[in-house]
C-alpha cells in the first residue's frame, strides 16, 4: 500500500522538524560526495591495470 501525498508531506515535515534544515543540507551534500567518490572509484577500476608496460631490461 503506497502512502498518499498528504502522508508523504507530513512525513517530510516531521523529518525537517526533527533534524533541521541545516543538518539535512549537510547530510545531502555528504551523500552526494560519497556517491561521486563511489562512481569515480568504479570508473577507475574499469580502466586497464597496466597503463605503463614494464620495461624490458
């Protein structure tokens, strides 16, 4: 059973009252930075391991 729009708005209002807008903003920016770092790490893993072939001596 999906919550209706008024229930979602009430839930958002309660969350804002409990945590405050400043803490939610910092939480959102931290989450965004974490996702960005994760995507960067995943793309770095997709690159070939040997960028510089070993020199033959």
